[in-house]
């Protein structure tokens, strides 16, 4: 073969190879355009990068958004979605994203639900069914319950407070924003009933034993401030010297006082038999209910004394709560039959009263 002939053949072979390569390239072009899923996933512009730098949500092209609001689907292996990042990944689709698709990324807001943190993934999205609004809350409730007895002038007797001191204490409560409660309002608060707005500083005023000075001295002072109170009375002692009679008790009830039992004869309950205790507890309630026509199922232990039998009897006879003279605020974490109170020492000054009220929580 001559050198010239070799040159012609080589040129023809070169042209042939070029032609084949060009044909191959042309035939490959469509497969590059409609590449495999893996190839598409690998394409950088299709990925959203979250704050953490990890590939996140495959972008939804603006023109791919369905006319109807449908959720953005997220592959199961995508760990975190930052909802805020989605609109940025869909230029021109912000409005639609906000008004439609975006709503699938957040739980609905209502009184009972909170905004969902942005770290919550859409693939783990579970709609929160708002809890039934029972009007109850399980958080701690703590309310001071003041424990008074007689209101008179009797120097040296700590269970007797002078009318002037009582007046000063009521003025203090009024000026410092306290809201004395009716017994039922106190119980509703203690039970977590949120159907009414709770006062900022609730307080319960209680008077033990049923002294006649509660009617003559305490009632007018409390009435001046519009304060309700609770009276724990021993019906066996009514009508006796120094004690209230039923007419006075009825007037106190009409004036906003709740009347509840304190044992028939103000006994030392643990020293009595079960039957004797039952009589003291149940008869006292019965007489109050008969005279006043209202429920008297909140007990107060005379001298603060009780034993297991006492507690059993209260439960057995349907009492709802019982107050002790154990010192402290009454809370919903205490046994309903062991509610604490704050003893008001009639010999102490207003500063001591304030200190006790603020410190005893
Ligand atoms: Zn008493």
C-alpha cells in the first residue's frame, strides 16, 4: 500500500469515528435531560439546605404546585424540615406557599395548643387534638386561709384580736390587692376551675367557734370592705353566753358569710369513740343545714385535732374538705381533709401579720 493510499484510508476512518461519536452524543442527549431519579436528586439546585447544612426538602417547582392546596410531600428519610426555608426554595411561590401549603407545616393554633417548634418534621406530623376544655387545670394552687377566733379587747390572749387590729388587717388586705373569697369560690379555685378569672391575690378569711363578737365586731368591719368570710360554728354552743344565736348566724349568712360545722360541742375528737365522733361531726352539719337551708359539708377540726377515725368518718359521711390549724397556705397538693391555715395571733402587730402572710407560702 502506497503512502498516499494509507493517508486516504486513515482520513476516512477518522471521519467515520467522528460521525459515530456525534451520533452517539445526539442519541444520549434526551437521557441526560430526563435523567434518573438518582441523578436528579444529586443535582445541587434541587436541594434545600437547612441551617444545619444538611440536604433537606426536595424543591417543589413553582409551576408544579397543585391548584388545590395539597401538602408538600417529604421523603420519609428527611430528618428535619425548616418550614421557614420552604418559600425561599420556590421562587415566586411564596404567596401560594403561605396561604395553602404552608398551613400543613403548622399545627392549628387555638386556646389550648401552642405553636409547634420549627424542628418538628412534616413526616412525623400528627394533628394535635386539643384536650377537652374541662375548665380544670392541674397546676399547683396555693391560697392563704387566715384563722381568726374572737374579736374583742383581751390583752394577753393570742386567740383574741382587737377590733382595731382586725380593721387594720382588713385595710392592709384591701390596699395590697387581696381578694377575700366565698368558701365556694375558694373551693373552685383549689379544684382548678378556670371558668372564672382567678383573682391575683385570693385569700380566705375564717373565724372559729361562733363568738358573739364575730357578729357585733367582725361582720361590720368586713362589710365595710365587702369581704366575705367563713364561720366554723359549734351548734351545741349557740344561744349560750358569749356565743352567737341562730338569728345572728342567719344575718351573717345573709351578709356573705359561709357557715360550716366545727363539731357539736367543740370536743377533743381523738378522745372520743367512733360513734361519739360521728355524732359530733354529723349532728353539727345536720343542725346547720336545718337552720340555714344550705350545705354544711366542709369541716373544721376543734383544736385542729383528728385521728384516723375522724378522717374515715368525714369521708364516709360525704364531707368535701376539712381545715386544720396546721400552719401554711392551703394547697391542692394537700389532702382535702388536711387543709392548712394561718393562725392570726391577736397579740402581734401589722408587720408580723404581713410577714406571716408573705413568708408562709
Ligand atoms: Zn375552735
